[in-house]
C-alpha cells in the first residue's frame, strides 16, 4: 500500500526534465536508459517532458537514434510513445548559448498541459563547467522554475564536485547564489543501490549484528570498488581528477560512512547526513610519512595511449588506502579501501572480517585461519554473504568454511530498480534522503593525501590490465598479516 502511494505520487506530478550534456556518456548510458525503464514500468508522471540539450547540432530524430543505440532490448511499442516525450535543443550551458530556447520550450509545455510542472535541471556536463553553468542558469532565471505557482526548479549535480576542499566550497557558494538547499540534489548513484540502503536494515533491524559492529569484534574491513572498463571517452576529464578524486573521495568514503555510522535518529536526509559527517570528521588525517606508508597509487598499462590523455600523465587509475576512524566504536580497526579501472571485473563490496578466538576444543584441528566475515555486495549482483566455519563430514574432526547468502534476485519477486532509476524517481517527488549534503568534509581527509601524491610520493606503480591492481597494494595489506579477498568470487554467483 505504501509503495502504491509513492507510485501515485510520481504519476500525479507534472514534470519537465532538462538534461544538459545530453549527448555525453552519462546521459546515453545511464540517464536515458533509466528514464526509458521507468516509462516501461509506468513510473513516470502522466504529464512528462524531456528536453535534451547539448552543444552538438542534431535534430530531435537524429538524437533519438543515438539514444536508442544505448538502450538494450527495446520494445518498439514502448519506444514510440517514449520518443514522443523527448525534444532536442542545441545549447551550450557553459557559454550561455541558446538557453532562452530552453526557457521558451518549458513555457510551451506549461501552456500545453495547462499546469505548472516541476522543473528538473540535470547537470550531465563536465564538473569543470559547473561554475559557469550555475551562473548562466541564474542569468536566464531557469533556477526559479515555474513562475505561475512559485514552483522552484530542482538541480541535480554529479561528481566529482570540485577538485579539493577550496574548489568544492567555491562551487557550493556559487550554487547557493541561485539555488536553495531544498532545490539541490547532489547525486551519488551508489547511494541509490538497494543493498546500500539495506545496510541500515542489516545493522539496526537485526540484533545479532549490531552488538558485534565495533572494534571489540571486528578485525578489519575491506572496501573494494573495481571496474573492468578504462576511461572510455572521459580521458580528458578523468586525467584531471584520477581515482582518488573520482572514486575514493565520494563513492568509497560514502560507503564507509554508511557501514560505520551510529544509528540515525530518523531515516531522513538531515539525520543520516549528521551521522555521515561524524565519521568523516573522525577519519585520522595522515602525515606525509603515513601517506607514503599507507597508500598506493597505480596506473594501468596503456593508460597514456587513451584518447585525450596526456602522454606523460602521472594520473592514477588505481588507489588503495589504509585508514583509521578515531572514535570509540572503531578506534584501532584498519579499513582497507581500493579502487581501479581495467581490473578483473566490475565489483563493489564491503567485507567485515571478525577476530578469531582459538577455543581449546579445536586447538588441535586449527590448521589455518578461518575467520568469519560478512560481505555486503553491491556489484555485480546485490546481496549479503556470511562465512561460517563448520565441521567437515566424516570421522576426522576437521573444519572447513561454509557460506550462507541472501541475494536480491532470488529472494524477492518485486522489481529491483537500478540506482539511477530510484534516484531519478526521488528527484521527481522531492525526496532528498539518498542525496549528499554540502560537499566538504571528505575533502579534508583527501586533500593531504593528494598533496603528497602530487609530489610524486609514493611512486606511481604500474599494473597489467585485467588484474587486481599493482603488487604494492598486496604488500600494503599483507604487511599487516592480512590478504585481499576477491569479492565477486564469493556470493550470489547467478
């Protein structure tokens, strides 16, 4: 019943969805396929308009052919009505060109439906254009939304939001000149994943887990976010950011806060954000010596041959960190984070390893360490796995690991929307719970690391494509007597 109410709420909200940078990778691979899937499942508003804007000169029909190629398994009977929702307009938000045409198209849509639609402005452009883009939206009064009923526009921004704390604060200031906080949706698609949201249920709705979720019982935590693709057509943009800014600063640190925070007072944006900030502010800042000792930066072989990448680039495509949270719950527990491109596969997981106690009854049979661990897997399949130890059948008293798992695909019959589908619906109805607040706290931890890396320390390691990254990352964790676990080989192999 509650779910139906949310669907009815979406269906009854007239909406004009403007996508700037509509010909880019993000728009073609994520936003439009998600909008089409929502249309397919009857989850878009009854009065809905998509205005696609980019610098390229296309007709609407030409643009639709480009988009169509990016959507898998298209049903023509569904594509035709969806295509009628889309209009393409050449415009350059960074240079303030033709934004007036977008305003006119929005006014025409309002006149057609005789209603005041919720305007959504999606910034699917390079974050380097954000400052000019925000200003140009303000100049053209696109930030004000529908004037007839004071229905303020909503703006969606992508990552990375800035390149350091100073630039992020500057962007926040510029954005706040034209948009109030209730209008701003800073998206991190990882937070739209069902499993990420289920972290709260795992921890706070199951009494068997929360009492163990602390430094008394947890030995260490591994967080992995790997990709099998390279930089694709993002070479120029990626070369300015690198893995530390592009992935660690937002995705991995957000996952870290989700699994380590104290219980929020309520399931709303303010309460959750307050708990996240507490964790980010508790991260132990690293000295230069600690950065050299506890971090690894790497680059996959062939990166400098990628399109629009500097031939002498020292930008990292891989990053690994060992960090600590200086609070009562987690003091002394090492957290190992790693991310990289052109690795073995696409996998995102969080693994909690628990401390071992060698009980007297099994002291003669403990041939090798068999630590219990819990895997929260987000990609490639969503689920939770628990590693236990059991006696192997037979006369000998030998122990072996066994796995228990819960997989979304096999446990529920309800459709599981993708992260972007879920977040786009939340923008339409105005739910900011799964979106980020003002960006800043994470940069306070990342900036000191970046400063040392920019000095060339530690040395940029090289790694072969299709591996788990450079050997230096193995040494980082093995020096503590631990090993990386290959996450996607463990659970939900369906």
